[in-house]
C-alpha cells in the first residue's frame, strides 16, 4: 500500500497486511506520518517538556462504581 506523509509529503510503501494499513483503509480520518517526522516531533516535544512550560491537558477520569 502506498501512503503519503501528512507533514513532508514523502510517499512510502507499507505492507498491505500490516495493522497500520488496515487502520488507514478502514478509517479515512487516520493519517500516516513517516518515521522521520515522528522522530522529529518526539524530540521537539521532549525539548518543550524539559523547559517546564509545556502543559499536557488531559481529561480527568472519574471511577464509576456502577
């Protein structure tokens, strides 16, 4: 399956039977990002976390006793 990175527009080939290919086929809202872009985003995110000014807002899950 040929896929295109949403950030750098690089076209790559992934196996048709891989879980990632199945996600892309069945749910068009899922997007593909190449390994280089993933690594670059991870590095920059870790740099922002290290500064102390990065806040990750997550929803607080309440335990339901039901």
